[in-house]
C-alpha cells in the first residue's frame, strides 16, 4: 500500500480533490485518517447480514477504491448479493476494478464512474454512504437522501458514516483536539495535519448528529439512529418502512 505523503509536500494541492495522486495513496490515507475505519466496515457487514435479503442489490455510494465492497463480498458471500460501487473519480474506480480483479471478485461487484447525486439507482436492499455525504453540498443533501429513500425497498437500510461537529463549543474543540492526537499517533506531522485541514475547508462540510438525524427524517426515514461514535465521527442507520 503506497504511503500518504501528499501534505509533506510544501506545495500541496490547495483544494482537496479525489484525483490520481490521492487515489494512489488513498487506502493508507483512510486507515490513518478515519478512526475505527475497519470496525465500521465490520459493523456495516453485520447490519447487512441482518437487513439485506438474499440476492438484493447493495450500493456503495462514494465507494473510492472499493475496500468496503470487497470486504462485504467476502463476508456475505452466501447471500449472493449484487454489489455496485459508484464514485465520480475515474482514478478511484480504476483502482477499485484492479483490486477486484486481483481478489477475483469482479463477477460479484460492479464499479461505475458517476455522480451519486444524478445517477439512476435501481431498487435496492441497502445503500452505504461512508464518509461521502459530507462532500455533497448541504443544500443538495435532502433531495439526494430522498432519492435514496425512494430507491430502497421496504425494509431496506441506509448506512451513513460521517465526520461530525458538536454544537457544544467546548466539546467540539475537545473532539477535534483528540482527532488531531489520533492523526499524530498515526505518524502525521503537525504541518501535514494543518495543510490537510486547510485543503478540506469548505469542501468537507460536517453536520452534527442532530442535523443528520433530522435530515434523514425529512428524507422520509422513520427509523433513524446512530450505531457508532468515535468523538467527531459517527455512523447512522436508517430503515425504510
Ligand atoms: C472519503 S471518500 C469515501 C470513502 C469510502 N466510502 C470508504 O469508506 O472507503 C469520498 C469519496 O466520494 C467520492 N465522491 C464525492 N462526491 C461524489 C459525487 N457527487 N458522486 C460520486 N462520488 C463522489 C470521492 O471521489 C471519494 O472517492
């Protein structure tokens, strides 16, 4: 796995984009930047084992290099699910296809380049939206989630993981400090942390837990709850009636 050294460069890209340079180091970046990344994938698999019906279509929206779907395809093999990963970044999709070929799972997983806010979705048993809603313009989020609600079959599940904010200023500051401690512990320097933070400014726009839950309810989901939180990261599940 190539190591993420993008923000060691004194002239890094000013705004964060999911280009070829990022795709190349992305698996390392995610594991060192997203706390409990693997644990959330494991919990996603546990939820799908319970909620998805045999043969269901499962979407991973903003699938990046396909890590989540490759794990799910192995763990949930007996359910014969049809996995589709969608990402707007050509470089991410190319990497995902390569990984699927190497693991010989290309027959069960389809990777498609497209904009998840625009692309036509087929009826599905689950949508996974891990660390991606935060990159959709706030104004567009309700309409987007309403589309996912429409695509899900009754009893279908939407799983969302996000960076979050707290409306309590003291706790918000504390959670961000603890997150920066985590990144330092993963080997990122002070400069790398500061440069990445700047590059993501106005691009990654986190909501609070309460705002995300309210949004999901407005989008039509009646069963909504968090199932995981690590300081300023949370995972949500929403089930369609
Ligand atoms: C932080 S990554 C997601 C990580 C991935 N879900 C995982 O858990 O491994 C965000 C991804 O969303 C993609 N993305 C952002 N906006 C998008 C959009 N409108 N349509 C499709 N993909 C999008 C980016 O290209 C990027 O690969």
